């Protein structure tokens, strides 16, 4: 029988990172992947969506070029080419992961892994062979799949998942997106900017329901500007087929029922752990409805078995999955590492983008924390004006006494990059004073973060002083 020190099942951002870390710590590692290395993130998630978003961003940039004295012809989109370019980027990154595996001497086994005991994994390979691997440690990094919904008509043709949306042959004429969370708003941005008539339906009172309400309202406004029709506090109660080939989505709103005619319906209501048929019950690995149960060391209830990524529930983000994969691998190799979820940047790739970390002012209020909040409009940041992207703002939520940064929320260009400054400051338990006393380069977007810190302190420099004079 073949033997390994560590077997990782699942080659997404949790699994392949865990495999690399385990190998770095001296283990003989096998990584089992039934589909493509990179998992959801690379093949059906982060990377393909952001590549398409870069494409639609370019449409906006070219259209804006005339303001800078650059004349271009009419902008047209070759959607098939756009999709091919996306596939090319995905492929390049997949090849990159293979070379990482090779350079770390990790054996990649293509096939479906199943646990036959707490120390044995069986793989049915792509070629139909069965391989049994004896191992000291197992890391389960199985990921997630689009959650099923119980809406009548949701199983009819023309109702698609996000996986399908990334394989469409043409830009749909119209699209109803069910779910106004992070994934829903990203797809709304892509298809609205490509000219589809997009409707977004969110059950909760605001889109991106877990985020700051001012961010949500600003995003709502910018999506509406792109022609997206938005229903919040609304529920899809049925999807019907019409004789003309068009679908009707029946939406229950506070004002009554609305029928939205559409070519396609995209379900973006969330994801569920992909843990069926893995043999978890056989071995007694504890699960909840969110996924595999783990502690802060990513240990399951069975000694020697660890789990990481979307399969354990919690925050379903690639960087969280990778962090958990690292922790799982380190503990599998005898270290004592723990996950800390306090500072997790959350990025929303809309136009403008959103970058956020920590808590909102409302959450702080609910926790009884006295806070001081500063807001700085990007219209007063020179780089935003240079870029022609001055819509947006930065908001800092700080502890009123110590000045510690509790939350950072930005709506604006490159927000998903700018959030890094706040994340690092928060991780180092930095305060508004550290941001203030750090010289920020000019002209940059991140100067706006320092300006927001000045707002918190009541000494704005590039914003009008309240009441016309500085306090
Ligand atoms: P996955 O990436 O799902 O990988 C799990 C892998 O395990 C899969 O490849 C699967 O084939 C394999 N597998 C499962 N069972 C077996 C088995 N029995 N045997 C062998 N192999 C198996 N996150 C971000 O941080 N930023 C983003 O911008 C972002 N955008 C997203 C956009 C979309 C449309 C979607 C759907 C998700 C997005 N995410 C994003 C979320 C991100 O993709 C996931 O959080 C991340 O992929 C989770 O990583 P994972 O390794 O846990 O699981």
C-alpha cells in the first residue's frame, strides 16, 4: 500500500496551500483533486469574475478617454473573445499551481478521494483505477457548491448558477439575479455594463446585507445608474415559463407582486459545503449544517483529521480558506497554530469597488462600544479626480477612548487594494494615531485614509471644516 505523511483532499485555495505548507514542514504529501487545481476560486469564482470585471472596466475607461483628449472609435464587445481571455488567465494560473506542486514535490492525484478510515484514503482516479493511500494525517479541503433553492420553477431551463454564468455563449438580453450579496452584485455589475437588462432581487432590506448601510446605499445608487433594477426586502416566489420563450420571475414586494420578464435567471443565494459521499459519517467526523465542525486549530473531532476552507463554513472567502489551510497543515505537522478571524478584509468587486474590514458603526453600537467615526469624500482626493473616479468615500470606525481602528469601509476606485492598509493597521492593533503619524505619499488614493483619520480627530485638512472653522 502507498504511504504518505499527509493527504489533502481538494485542490482549491485551502487544499493546495495546505499541501505546500505541509511539504515545507517536511511531510511527504499527496493532493487529491477530482476536477481542476485551484478549485472554485480559480475556475468558477474569484479569478474568472475579476477577469471579466477588468474587461468591463476597460469599456468604461475607453469611454472616458475623450475627457483626456483621446479620441477612440465606438467601443464594441466581442463577448466570445472576452470569455476566451478569461479562460486564458485561468489556465495560466492553473499551470502556475501545478508548477508549485512540482517544486514542492507534492504528488497530485487526479480523482475523487474518499475516506475509508481515519488513516486511509481511497481514490478513484480519472482513469478509473482505485488507489488506496495510508496516511498519518488527512486535511479535508472539499469546498462548496451553489446552494439549492426551493423556489417553484427554479429547476427549469434558463435558471442558472454562477458556474453556468461563467460559461455563457452570449451576453443575455436580460437577467434576473436572485440574491443581492457579494456574488449577486458582482454579476449585476458585469452583465449590466455589458448591456444586459439586469434586475436584482434581495430578500433583506439592503443589498450586501452584512455591510455598512451607507456602502450598500451608495452601491445601490451606482448600480441603478448602470440601469440595474433593484428590489430589496423582496422575495422571489416563483419562476414561470411564458409561451414566447421568456421567463417570468414573480417577486413579492412590500408594494405587492411584480412580474419580471427575463431571458435568464441567475441564482446567487449562497453556497453550501460540498461534503456528501466522502465517508465522513462512516468515520464519525462531526458536521453541522454549515459544514465540517472544527476548532480554532482546524482539527475535526477525529484525531489526525483536519478540515479547512468553504467546507467548514464560516467566512466563505478564498483568503480565509488559504489561512485555514495553513493552520491545518501546521497543526497536522505538530505545531500549535490557531485561526484568528478578527481581521478579515472583505472585497466587493463592483464599480466603484468596496473594501471593508472590521465592524460597522452600528455593530459597535450594538456591542455597546463608544466610537468615533470619520468620513472623507473621495471627491476631495486629488488622485481620485486624476483618475476621473471621485464617487465614493472612506469611513473609519474607531474606539472613542483608545483610537483603535475597529472598522474601515471604503467605496471607491481600488478599494479592494486600499483595504490592505487598514487590515494591517488593525492586525497590529494600530490606532488612528498610527495612521495620522504615517506620511502618506501624494498624490495617492490612500492619502484619503489619513484624511479620514484627520476627520476622526476633528482636524480635517482637505475637507471643509465644520461650521467654516477648524475645531
Ligand atoms: P474550493 O475552491 O471549492 O475547492 C475545493 C476543491 O475540492 C474543488 O476543486 C473540488 O473539485 C475538490 N473536491 C471536493 N471533493 C473532492 C473529493 N472527494 N475528491 C477530490 N477532490 C474534491 N472569494 C474571495 O476571496 N474573493 C473573491 O473575489 C471571490 N469571488 C467569488 C466569486 C464566485 C462567483 C464564487 C462562487 C466564489 C467566490 N469566492 C471569492 C469564494 C471562493 O471561491 C471560495 O471561498 C474558495 O474557493 C474556497 O476555497 P476551498 O479550497 O475551500 O474550496
